[in-house]
């Protein structure tokens, strides 16, 4: 019995370590191995569900949360996690079902498959406006769906910000599962824009399209802001716009923000103007949520035409305080 318990604990510890490194597929594998020896710990099922959540496998996550609730029906952590995952599942699945994706791959959609001199099979798709790679290769149907989502992103966000790229955009989409080399992004990040767009996901198969779509929208917004303002955008506006364009805040995120406000833990506007990577880990998530809430309020107040005007002022070198005053006719930067 002692040996069995020790073996289970070893697997659970390995799973937790993998999760902290954003190695979610490996974490799932270790959790499942540990559960072969010990099925008594409700929090293990809850943590396994969280790992499934991170790879977009909502049904599996909810399945293991139900087991956790059988072992501990009153666990508030498990109940909150289940509510969160149910909300995410509904949003992302509805997002894709309403996106109007064309299922049949057209004959003229001919991506290039690279297998030589690369660690994993890589697909490259090139058009007059895009060159994007997917590593490792995914199914032809998934690749066609991603192409459509990128085109939708260009159209939808372009209309809202009244801006469209005038040069070919480079996009890289990488599955970090079993990745032989590290990306340049920190572990906690799923995307970045540094002149080109890079988006990461973790899965042992095809990506969850709803999550991938929001990541692309987020980084595409950074791209357009850079084109419009040339690096002169306050961090809170840049990140807030990107988050707002990607998707609305979930109810559990609004609750987190409300609790931070109640506890006096909201960053100041000067703190929101610095790179979020310089904030303590505990404040980083709050900074993203707070920035999104601020931008949502600005959109509610003046619509996207006011956002366009604000970005135009900033692009002309007008300081943010004056640009806000000219756009909204009153000081609306939060203190």
C-alpha cells in the first residue's frame, strides 16, 4: 500500500511540475498514470480537469470535475472551476459555430508541406497578404479553417479600427506539445507580436479553433495598433484593445476584477503604462483584465469611431492625456 501511494504521489508531482512549465499534455499523462494507483484525492481530479481545460478539451475537463464533486460535493474550488469551464466551452464552441466556416477545402488551396531540414513537418500558406506557417502539420481541413479565421480577423478588426495591413503579414502557429526547441515567449504567454505574429497552443492533436481564433484576433489587434501609432500606444490601451477585440471578459474574470478592486489591489494607471512583464505575477492577470475593462467602457461611451479618433491622435504624437480629452471631451483616464 505504501509503495502504491508513493508511486501515485510521484506521478502527481511530475504532473504539477509539467503544468507549471505549460506542458499540459504531459501533465495530463502523469495525472492519469497516478490515478491508476490512487483515486481518493478529489483535488487531483480537479487539477487534471484544469490541464484538460488548457488544451481546450472541455468535455474531459467537466467529466473529471464531476468525479471530484462526487468525492467532495461542497468544494468551492471545484464548483468555481466547473462554472468557469462550462462558460468557456459554451463561448468558444458558439464562436466557431457562428463563424460561418466553409467546410469543403477548395482545389486551389495548396499549402506547401516542408519535411526536410525542419524538426517537425511544417505547412506554409502564402497569399498576396499573408504568409503563415503551422508547426507541426495539421489536417488539410483544419488548415483551411485557420485560413478562413485569419481572413475573418482581418476583415472584422479592420472595420472596427479602420485599418488594414498594406504589406504581407507573417504569422507562425506552433503546437508547443513535444516542441524540440523553445519559443521566444515566456511560458505564460500564448501569443506575441514583434513585427510578425506568433501564436502558440498545446494539444496532442488538432487545435481548439475557438481558442486559436481569439489568440489570432488578440495579436492582430497589436499589429494594427503598431501600424497606426508606431509604438506610441500606452500599454493599458494596447493590451486592453487587444483583449477586447479578441473576446469579451468572462463572468469569472469580472468577478476577479471586482474582488481585486474590493481588496484595493488594482494597479495604478502609471503601473498599467509599463510592460506587464515587469509587474509581479500576482498583478499581471489583473492588469490585463483591468485594461480590458477600461477599454470596454471607452467603447460603450463613444463607440469604435471614438477609438479610431483616439488612435489617430496618438499616431500624430499627441500625449495620451490630451488625446483622451480631445476625443471624449473630458478626462476619462482612470486614476
